[in-house]
C-alpha cells in the first residue's frame, strides 16, 4: 500500500478559530437536513490545548487490541502524536512536567476504524443528492459527516466511492492530512466502477443524458486504463460493483446477477495490485461474488449469501469479509414490502454465522451514508448477536481493519510507536458491547478532540 508523507507527519496543526467555524457550520447544516424527530449529534469540539509535548494517560482498564482481556491500571505515555510506552502503572515512570489525563475509572481502547463508509452519502435517495446538489455543497456535507464519525470514536475511515461526488473524497483526505480541517484518517476510493446499465439514476426519460454515480467500463482493457486514471487522481483503493441489482427466488434465496465478467474483474485486481493498491468488491451473492474471490480481491463488501465454496475461497486466499449487518436490519421493512416478504437481513445472518465459525477474516464496516453518519455504532451489537464474541468484534474495528488497510504499523492497537488514537467508554465493552455506543473520550494523534469525562460541564459516567 502506498503511503503519503502528509498523513505520516503527525497530528494536524489548525487554529481553534478555524475549528470553531467548522463546528458552527456542522450544526447549521445538520439542522437543515436531519429527519424530523432525529436528535443531532453534538458538533466536533475544538481540540483541547496541550501545554506539553508529553502526555500520560492513566487507564483504569485497557483493551490494547492485541489481547482478549482488559489490562488493569495501565499508563500510556505519549510524546507528540505517538505512543512511546505502555504498561502497568507500577512500571511506567511519568516524567516531571508531563500533562496527565486521569481515565482511571473507565475503559480505554484503540481509536475505532469504520472500514466501509460513504462520506458523500446523506440518506437513501442518492439520485436526488447527485442530481440536485452541487459538488461543492456535497463536499461540505462530507466534511460534516466525517466529523460526526470522528466524534463518536472513529479515528479512521475507509471510504468506498463518492456516489457521484467525483474525487471529492481525495480532496477531503488531503485537506485533513495537511491540517486544513479536522477529521479522521482516510483511505478513499474516488468514483468507483460499474458497467453500462449498472449503478445509475432510475425512472428518468432515456432521452435525457444522465450522469453516472460511478465510472463505467465494459472490457478488461478499459478496466486497466480506468484503474490507472483513478490512481493517477489520488485514490487509495479500487472499488467496483461485481453484482448490483438483486431479487429473491420463491424459496427466499438472493438472485444477484454478475455485472463484470471474470476477465474484467481480474483486470481490476491485477492492475491495482501491480501498482501497489488494494481492491474492494461489492457483491451479495452468486457468480459476481465468486468472480471476486477467484480473482483475489482484498475485501468483499456484504457477501450476504455464501456457499461452502465461497467460504473456502475467503479462507484460502485470505480475503476480508466486510458484512455491514446493521444496515440490513434498518432495511427490513423496506425489503419486505419490495421483495414479497423476503429481506436481506434474514439471509445475511446465517451466512455471517457460518463465516465466523469457519474462521473467515471479518473486518468492521457499516456502509454508513444511506443512514445517518454518527449512528453506526450499533454494528457492534449485531456482530456479537450473530456469532462473534465482544473481543473479536472490537478487534475487527481496530487491529483487523488496520491490517486490512495496510496501516497496522501505525494504528489499530495501543502499543509503542503507533499513533495515539484512543477512545474511552465508562463500562466494560467485553461484558456489554453496547458500551461502544456511548464513547466519552476521543483522541487522535495525541490531540484530545472530545472529553466528556474530565470537564466540569460534562455528564461524565454518571449518565448514559
């Protein structure tokens, strides 16, 4: 995976007034767009001032991302943007003059990673967003969305296509890396790929030329050229739709015809891998899914209906499954009306259970965008409900996602040399995974972005 020097430079340098301005913008934009009765998440606050390059955190309970249990009474010593020492309080000496954050009554975890987001998504009506909202406005919405996700604990996102937003995610990633705006670490996929007749606005006259939400390619050489074009324009990942529209058979199985041929899929994979980049495949089931697995993509998104052969290919090729379970629960009523009582949720649960039992690598990703940013934490609940234990679910959103993104040397666990990306919750998420729905503290690169624990005006741990 190709790294960029700006991302490696440490925490962003940005004035408090700039962030306050962005916060005011975030509040006003959210007020305009939110559904009636939906409470807005708080704005992203200005980062708390640091008086010293060295910070120590006293953690009452610590989930490092490398073990299944919680270490007790630990100290995390931070210099600048990185962790320099972690260990029991009795073993870590805190140098004089160090700023000390007392989190001795809570659980500290690595900063969380959402491995499947759509930061340019603002609700289910993607046609209206693409056709009625200018790209500049949508980019501002995307900024608000990444700040919402950061506020609830996602210090890193992998974004999988801009839904007609062009290369706006590339620009936003670069602005964050350079400290122009505050936001999570990003890997992005730009425009994404579909075939003729694929991901497009529906219900309009064929006499009206309409834009495509993705870049269209229709043969292997077009695929190779298009991969080169998107990488030239700054994307990190190649994302394509190996299967898109689906129906249900009378017995409740998903029918998901392929879009690209195997040769086209192989062209995506080979061209991206030759350039040092990774490939994400969208597919629910069937031949399109099998083509992705056989070609050796790096991740498959959704994969809601798995055969035994599919599961074996996931394992033998080391491909990550990103299940996005919570989204299907939200769509139950919609699916039942559209598909004669059948739902994606009822198909995805047994397949996911089989994948977990078989040892398939599960990466955490929510697909947030069609549903509101800042609300995706319930994914953890369904990962555990459908077969993972809490430690597995948390690792999926920390070290496993970091490995999937190729960033495990810098994020995903709490250990020496990594960025000081941390979150904290009041209770024990190994006993109650829903604790992660109530994050109280967020640090990115050693900079405190949210602290509801030590502020006189905050609720702390006295109220959920």
